[in-house]
């Protein structure tokens, strides 16, 4: 079954114009290693170290299998076959809904990340913000309502909305922002060294980048849903993220959000990047006052599931009343 799923995923990747080049390149790398034993060895895509270990991992819950590369130096886990093309979605409401995603009526994780950042960066005001990889989140609207912020832009691989300034992340950065929020984005990077550099290019010299992702703790990956989630091509250790930060001249800090105590799991982290010592001192001061970073509720996934259940039941109830 797992082999069939993988074959279907590869076929879909080759069929899609937006991902075909990635799949062809991956196939060429594999073939060259088989046909030409003198071919250049694989390297870690985070730190550049040679000869990452190739491991076959099987998800304990459903038997999904992936062939991953684990760096011998920084520990980064690359999952190059786990590609999910979000360009296939042509409408905003077709993108996946998650408990962390802000709606018109509910503030999501990006809102909490930005509000926290405003306190960290105080007394700055009129801060311009970029929501990097916004997807279907409407948190840009909630963030724009906060007095500390001026303009809120959204960045993504495709434009599906007109409610904010749009930044096309397929193009080189043309503008830098004092605050960049990237919620559940960096785990989708197929080439972390290159894609982190592109992400950092959107951050102002004295700015702050806040990412939300899971950080690998070295335990058995067969029990980690995160690496098997569609599109999650990178699973970072602290050492991998520290290397990526230092290679680009950034300081780094890790903190646990509230959601890590619930459905987010114990490996969920906010990762803070800045070149500015004063900003990073602000991070330390913030967490001298707060035990957890703010996020959606610890069990917001259950609340969303219950709300969706009630929404599905409502038409049936109305139909019953109409025929009574």
C-alpha cells in the first residue's frame, strides 16, 4: 500500500508543471548514483556535510514509508519524496483548514505570534509585518487591527487573495520587513540552505523573524506524524537551525508555545531569528515574564472538529424542521 501511495505521489509530481523539475532532478540524482559510482556524493541540504545516512522509515500508525536522509553532522532530516504542490489550489477556501489558521471570526496562531513580537520589539511602533506563507489565514486582518502595526503584507507561492499587499515568494525579495512571521512553513523547504537565505532576505537588518515548526529531538521517527505529513520535506534539529542562522549572520532562540502542551505536541517550537542583539534581549525578557509563547488553545483541534460537526448537522436539523 505504501509503495502504491509513493508511486501515485511521484506520478502526480511528474505530471504537474510546477513540481516536474524537482522530481526529474531527484530521479537524475538517484540514477547517477546507481550508474556512476564516481558521481558526487549527496550532501546535507542544511549544513552541506557529505554522505548523509539514508534511512527507510515507516509510520507506526498507517505504514506510510519514506526514504529519508539524516545528516551525520547537524542531524537535519531530509524527506525529498514528500512533496505537496500547493499551487494546485485555485481558490483560497480549497486550501486545508487547520485549527491554527485564523478566520474572519477567530484569531489564529500567526496573530498570537505577531502580538508577542510587538511586545518583544517594544517600544517600536508602526511596524510593517510580512506573513510568509499565509495560505488561507485571515490573521493579517486581525494583526492590522493592533495599534503597534502599520502595514501587513502576505507572501505565498500563488496569489489567491486581494485583501493585503501580496509578495510573490517565487521572486527575489524586493522589500524588507521589521517583522516576518512564518507559521508552519520552513518544514516545507526542499533546499533549506537556499530557501532560508531567501526567507532571510525579507527581514530588515534590525528585524525579527519568528517561525513555528517542530524541532526533531532524536527520538524514533516512526512515531512522529510531523515528518509524514504531506509536504513536510525538512525536519530540523536545533543544530541544523543554529547552523542555518549562523551561516546567514543571525542569532537564534527556541521557545515552546502553549499549543505544545496539547495537540501541537512536545516538539512544537517557535524559533526566533535576528541579527540585532537588542531584539534578542527582548526575546529573553519576554520569556522571563511568560512561561509559554502564545498560540491558539492547547486543544483547538478538538474545538474545530466540534464546530465542523455542528455545522454539518445544522442543515440536517433545518431540513427536518422544514419537513415537520
